[in-house]
C-alpha cells in the first residue's frame, strides 16, 4: 500500500511540474492591425505555432492594435501596451489580465500630452524592472524641430522616450530615453544580470533601416553609442528570447515578408539562424515572454486548439 501511494505521489508531482514548466509566448498582430491581439507559442523558442485566435480587440485610439508588448508582474498580472494610432495620438493603449483571456477595460495612456506638436507614439515596449519594482515603458515619438533631422524629414525623426509606473494609475513624466543621433524606433530592453543591460533598437534612417544594440549598467541608461548593424536592411520590430545560453533575436524582415532571427551569446557576434526557426506566415512583430504550460493549456482551450 505504501508503494502504491508513493507511485501516486510521484505521478502527481510530475504532473504538477509539467504544468509549471515555462513555455514561450510571442505577441502578434495581422495587418491591417484592426483585428486585435494574437499569440504564438513555442516550447523551444525556435519553432512557433499560431493559436489562431484574437484575444482582445482594439477599442481605443484609432482602433488599431499594433506592436503588442506584454510583461508579467510579480503578482502574476499581465500588462499589455500597444500602438493605438498611426499619427495624431499622444499615447498608447493599455489593458491588463490575469489569464490573457479576460481583460480590463482598455485605456489610452496619454504620455505626450504636454508636447502638443508630437506626431506619433509608436511601438511601446514594456519591461519589468525587478531591481526597482517598477515597470518601464519605452516608445518612439517625433517632435518636429527638436532634433537634427539628418536624412529624415521633420515628421519622421524619432527619438525614444520613457515613463515608469508601479500601479498603472500614476505615471512618471515622460523623459528622453535615448538619442543616438539618428531616428530610432522599436527599442527592447534585455537584462542579462544585475547592472548589465542591452537595448536592441532599430535605426530607422534611410538607407539603413536595420537593427543595432547598445549597452548600459542601468535599464534607464545612459546607453552606449549604438553598434554597427547586425541585420540586413529593411528590418524592424526586434524581440529577444533566452534559450539555454543563447539569446535569439527575432525581427521582421518586412521587405522579404519573413521573420528573421540571429543567435548570440554576447550581443557582439551574431549568427544568422533564420533557416533554423519557423514563424507562421502573416505574423507581425510583437514581443516574446515566458509563461507556464498551465497558462498555455488554458489559451489552447480558449482557442479550440488541441
């Protein structure tokens, strides 16, 4: 009898471990970005499957939902931000959820209200700063006449800004996050260790339109001068997944209409692994985060996926 109960206990423990095992989710949208949030999943960060379901539809701003970014807080709540307008908006969309299926009412977080000439608020990226128990949100905006234009026009000369919050009720006043001396968008913060951060960012200038990295000892910078590009031109929307000792950087090669990927261990040398990954057609860039197999199984059930 003791042996029987021991076997049952081990089986329960293994089943529990299986449901708690981390899996990867990749936020997604389909053009023209009016449908809403989609999700891809992966067990290894290399091969992705589309859940083929819309989990939340856009209701604020211009009722688009582009560049979806999600981060989970220490209380288990998922916080979601997205581009809610092409031009004219002064903020980004926001909602939260405990399970990625049932969402709070959507809100516009108007972070650029005190900059009346702001052209846009694009690609907000959310990052949980565990050292300081706060969320950092970074986005790109153009403010005509504010910076040297270089090869860009006054209405397409982006710089990166940020705000912080602990409760998504009050937000710090927006501040300049990064001015690399060129138009920059699509910035993602990666923490490698305490006091060791990498920013992956798109150089949006013509003829570059490629992806670079910069380094800092703090998530808010200051960051170093941007590196040389490690992708080809016409790439954007980088996001990073840690798989073993490798960091996998996914990016939207939008002219080729594919997702590319580079692997690195140090963000200084990069290997093209595009042919080793699989990303469903139609997927547009978002961000990768980890969750549990239990959460994924609930999403599969909601989506009607076996």
